[in-house]
């Protein structure tokens, strides 16, 4: 159980940092915050990824990728890396 708690804490921290990297109004992140408050990390990740579609920069996508990796969301991680490369014009993997 301790390993899960440690991973959850790390993921929560990564998601919060990614949210901060977006620099958007807190009213736009209300649903994300609710998911975090209820420890719904997968839903929080999905909500944040949606918010980052237009505003996410390199730091945002790197943090999201790390969070996806920690949660073992391989499909989501692949999506995040693809979005990062497209958004930032990066040819090599992030």
C-alpha cells in the first residue's frame, strides 16, 4: 500500500506542476481540482490534458508525460508525447 501512496503523491505533484505551467485562470481548472481532491488521478490527468491542448508548452507536456508514466497510462503517455511534438514542432521524442 505504501508504494501506491508514494506513486499517488508523486503523480499529484506532477499534475499540480503541469497545471501551474499552463498559467490559466483557476476557474478553468475547477474540474481538475475537484478530481484531485477526490484522488481521481486518471480523470484529473484527462481533464488537464484537454486544457493543455491549446495552451500546453514543453514543460507542461513533459510533466504530463511523467505523470502518465507513473500511472502506467501508456496510451495516454503516447498521446501526450505526440501532442508535445506536434505543438512544439519537435521531430525527436521529448
